[in-house]
C-alpha cells in the first residue's frame, strides 16, 4: 500500500463510455432489459470524443483539490476506451472517436501532479466466452439473476470457454498496466464468479509484476488493498484504508434527465466526514459523449476546490480525528497527533464544545484566520477526568461552507473516552 493514497483525501471518478449519450445507464439498462442489447450498443455511433480535452480535465481536477482520478477504461458492456489488441470492441475501431483515450488522460494527470487511476470491470457482458460457468458458491441473489443470458450460461457450463475468457481478461489488464503504468487499478464486476474462479491471488501477483507498486481496490476477493464502500457514506469507521465513492447526482454516467445534484456544501460535508474517519472521497462525474464536462459538475468541483485549498492543512496528510461523541462533527489530526482540526458545518449558537481532551491547550484559532478564545470547564483533571473544552467562534470568522478550528495541544492527543467515575479525592 502506497502512502500517497492515505494522504490524498480526495479523488475524482469519471464514468465515460458509449452510455454517455445520456439516454441509458452504464451497462445495466440492457442487462435489466430496459433497452435491447442492440439499441444500447448502437450508442457507440455517437461516442465522438470530439471535444475531449484531457488537459482541461486535469486542470479542473487539480483545482478541485483532488490528488488522483479514476477513469472507466472498460465498463460491464465491454467497450474499451483504449485501442486494445484483444478485440475490436473499442473506441478506436468501433466509434467515431477513432483513437486511444486512456493515454492522453494519463499524461495530462501526471503533468498536473495527479496520480493515475484506471477502472476495469472484471466481467464483460459482451464477450462470447464470459457467460459460460456458474459460481461455485452462489449468493442468494444469484438464483434470481441466473436467467440473465449476459451473465450466466443458459445451457451446460463450458470451462474451456471460461479459460479463454480469463486469457482475454489477463491480456487486457496487461495492456493497461504495461502501456500506462497506473498508480491505482479500480476493479468492479467481481460478484458473478467466485474469487478462486477469477484466480485473484494469481492476478494480484501478475498485476504487481506488470505495474510495480500499483494499488488495488477491494473488488479482488480478499486480495485488494483498501475498502471501497459506495453511495451510502459509512457511519462507523471502516477498518483499514478505505475510499467512499459516490455520484454527484443520482447517476454514475451522464444522464440527460438527471438534474438532482448535490450542493457544494453537501460535497464538502461528505469530504470532511470521510477524512474524519481516515478515508478518501471519490466523487464521480459523467462527461458527455463528446468529452465535455457539464457546467454544473465543473462548478461543484471548483466550489469544492475553493474550500479544500483554503483548508488544505486539515486534510492532506492527516489521520482520523476524534471518535464519535467527543465533538459533534468530523475532525482530523496531524501526523504527530498534537494538532486537532474540528470541522463545524453549522453556526454555533454560543460556543463549540469538545469533550475528553486531557492535554493542555496551547492555542485555538480559525484555520487561515485569527486566534479565538477557549476555556475548559468542569472535570477533575487531577483524577484523569477532563472537563469540556469550550471554543468561542466570532460571527466574522464563520465560513459559509464549513469552518475549521485548529486546536494546538501540548503533546500528542491524550483522550479520555470512559463512562465517567467517582472522584474519591480532591485537590
């Protein structure tokens, strides 16, 4: 696991493919029978990428405060955004785009100091050899899905065809790794087969041979490097490194009718809550078929950037802050754990309260602003029972999106999280 990932805090997810015409969801509409397979695949004729500007993309991502991005090189429909040598179902041979789109993306990101992530779906609902075996350990939902010809065999299983598919799968991944040397591979589509059928342990070794140091997300059986919950933000802190991926509106890819965008303050809140639990936010956008990022999406990224750059100290290279119950909001700590950053979303009626800090408080201030008053009230510090730290935040110091309070401690954080106790002696 590379240090850059846990220090990054924010990444941008990009769903882009033939579905970016805006009339269907990515892959699932034909799988679920909402449109015919033929009508879905005919969208390749509108995938022009004529206004695709990876340099502008990278500038926008850097402006947002993101440290990495992840682009869908191949979704479940099997359409590849690079000129793969393994079949002709790709943007160069089967769309007006007529060229490799992954290479320019990687180059632009690296010019702007961003790490390169590539999304790849293990499954391929267009490949003739994919739907040829059943999982050995079916989950309850598999029984209802096995009628689907795109994911499951409709007759006898064919292990030889599955071996051909695995050879194709490995060959495409080798192309992506050797040609583009991604910093991160973001997998999806592992659920229709068992980990041993995918041979994920073997695959992990191959990927590290082809792209040394590459980070792998959790959709590799038990052989990924970090967790990747999606859409529902964690309430309890996940164990180990993790990243929350979420749509900006209700869709991963561009949908013409979807205008239900999250606000800039809502995106800031998600980012702060992820950072406060030691995770990253991977915020999704969906460019149109021509490569244009919608103005609404660009404005959210720019608004996020205005706040992240102003408060960068509280996020990049920090660790999870206070556990639940100590402060009513997310918080982070610097690596020495002697500086605490409190993120407040609402205007305090009087003062901001923090419970359980035993340390002496050296200073409290608004990040990027002025020093503010603090006082500790109550407790029995001689018995190890701290009082409540109250911090006064003047109206003029309040940030319209979210205010970050910097608390400088004497020594590493010493936190009391007990259930209270009797004080049997006084000073």
